[in-house]
């Protein structure tokens, strides 16, 4: 019985010691200051926003990360501050074991540039407005004309379809939105325009266009056409 009690006492003491050491380590860890801050972009080739801008938000406008104590950090607040930037889609902020304050940033992905009465701006992959950047200009189709609320969802869906298709992404360089919602497109290497019609049967129309292009480009007949009509889903009508 005594042995049993002594074993229990030792277990309690060991458990208390572990709690003490953990609490002591946690307190000392929280009292430590950061060593530095680091900003990592997932798409580092084409930066629409400077890393210095994100870093300034990350250290909350302080001059140096080394002046910040770890227990003073509000990581959720920092993420919200970074995500509020119009160029950024999302971010993840965390402190690594070596005391580095990290921000992993994903920028918004522009899929078109719109010109209208209010000026010029990008449309990103989520269908949101994205301002132009002084750091980098995206090579995306130019959209002109008024995008009314009635046709907005269909046009954004079409723009995403173009962006996700390697051939269309390289071939379609301009889209004019007509008052009735029909689309007239311009291609990169030839003088013809593409009469797409409204944003219905989008995949079928583009498949027809790609099949026609692959056949016509072999005999150089594409140079002879003024307009390619895709409104009839069973055929492609060409006008010289």
C-alpha cells in the first residue's frame, strides 16, 4: 500500500514538474522578440504589389521586426490587414521556431482588363474588381463596352474559360461587349474578328472555333477572312 502511494506521489510530482517547465518555457518564449520578418509570394514572377508594402503591414508600421515581442502579435489581425490590400487574394501569417514572422501571400489573378467610362481596371479570377498596378502589367484580353448586371455573370464565366484554356488564352486578345450582350472578339495574329454572339453554349462555340482554326491554319486561309461567325453552334460561318 505504501509503495502504491509513493508511486502516485512521484507521478503527481513529475506531472507538476512538466506543467511548470512548459509554463516557464511558454512565458520565456512569448517574452522573446522576433528576429526578423519575411514575405513570400506564391507567384513571385509577376508581382503587382511590392514585398516592402506587405512587410510594412506585417510589422504594423514599425521600423523593424526586432522591436516586436511575440506575445504582442495578433496573427489574425495581421492577416486581415494584408488581405485588405486590393492586389491580394489571401495570406497566411505565422511565426516559425527561429522567431521569424512569416507572411505567405497569394496575389489576385487578373483574367481581363476592362475599359469603361469609370476608367480601367482588372477583373480577377473570382470575378472581383482589381486595380491596375504600377509594378506590373498583366497580359490579358482587353474588354471594352458596358458590362451590364444582366450579362455580367455570363461574361465573367466566359473570361475564366478563356483564361483556363492555353490556346484561347494566347489567341483571344480583345472582347467588345455590345449593348445586347453579344460579344465581338479580336485574335492575336490575324485580321478577322470573331462574332461570338451571347454567352450561351460557350464551350461548344469555342470547341468549334478551335477545330476550325486548326484546319484552316494549315492552308493559310485564315488570312482571307474578315469575320468568323460562331453564333450557329452546328457550323462556323466565315466571311471574306
